[in-house]
C-alpha cells in the first residue's frame, strides 16, 4: 500500500455534487456531531510500506433457532467482499454468526497483533436496531462501543494506522413468534451522519435500495466489490469512494429512491493506493 501527501479534507470526505446524504434526527447522532464534527485527523504511515492490509469480515446469517429471520444474502456478499479485498492484497479473517462478546473479543485481539499490516478493514454484515446499534447473534450492541476497542488499549498497534469500516445492515425482521423474547421488532436502522473519532473511513448502508435487493445479494456490497475490482489498483482511496458514491446514487435514483441512501465518510489527509496481490504482480 502506498501513501503520499494530499490536501486535507477538513475531517470529512467531500462527496460528488450529485450525492445526497440523509440527515438524522436521533439525539445520539446529534450529540456525536457536536462532539466530533470539528475534529481533524492525520494518518502517519510509511510511504514505502509493502505490508499487506488486514481485513476482518463478520457476517451474521442468523439460524432458525433465533427469533430473527435468516439474513440469507450475508454469506454470498461476504464471500464476494473477501475476493475483492484479497485482490487488493489483504489478509482476510472470515467469521460467521458471532455473538456480541465474540465480536468484541475478536476485534480486541486484532488490535494487539497488527504490526505486520499496513492498515485495517472491518466489515460487518448484519441486522440493525434504532440508529446506532447492530446485532450479534445473541443481542444488539452500540456500533461505537463495539469498534472503539480497536484503540482502547495502550498497546494497540492499530492506533496510528488507517482504519476503514464497512457496515451493511438491514432493519431486523422478526419471525412469527408468540412471545416477547430477546429480540424486539424494530423498523429503524443505523444512520451514522458523522464519522466516529476512531475511524479514517466509514461507509454505511442500511436497507439501501431494498427493491433491488435480490434474495441472495446486497446491491450495496455488490457495487462496492465491483468498484474495488475495477478501479482498486488504478485509483487512490478518495477517487474510489467517489466512484462508489456515483454508482450508489444512480442505483438509488433508478429505484425511485427506495430505502436509505448509503453514505461514505472519510477523514484521510493522505492519498492511499492499494497494491496488487503478489500473484497479480507477476502477471
């Protein structure tokens, strides 16, 4: 991965002119904005780094023994994302159906063993609750509290490295049960409007273009994978996100503005370019 100096973006990624982002009315998101909207981030990294990236992909499908309907598109989307990131020279950690505690423990352990990697990508494909909560297989958890464990520990080797987060969620669907159990029925979905303090790039989709979602695919993840495969070795990160924004906006318009428009936010102040997987370099 290569990095070079670029002009600051004032803490927020500037989107293309025809890209719109929905505003949030939640108190938690408003408070988040008050706390972090003026923060500016600088990523210090080795400009000659040849280390691969590290990617954690967690996809929760939910089995029939839970009250939640299976999220049948998660596994195939996760496999496609794994393929795209492998092409960009990431080592992949691939995990299915993890509880809240298991997700926290997994993320925390990675924060202590990342010296051999140039950056970190965390992708979570699951259901969402309210504005800022996502589901594990046993419960829901604040998105912020789940991922901030990456830099919580003093010995975290990820603290000074680029950290990118991909979140693909859909409002939870409760199966037909006769009692109130662990999972409630919520129609709201995650809607981050300000990038968290501990992240360098955050891309969130919740119920994006629900009419174009097939039984085994998320058009958000499929669009992201398409952009990474087509332009991942040609464009730097901000240009990649511009391509993603344009395509998502086009899909949103073609589907009569169905669902929430996916959002992309970045605080990177340096250019980041991906290097080909070593097998690709030989070609």
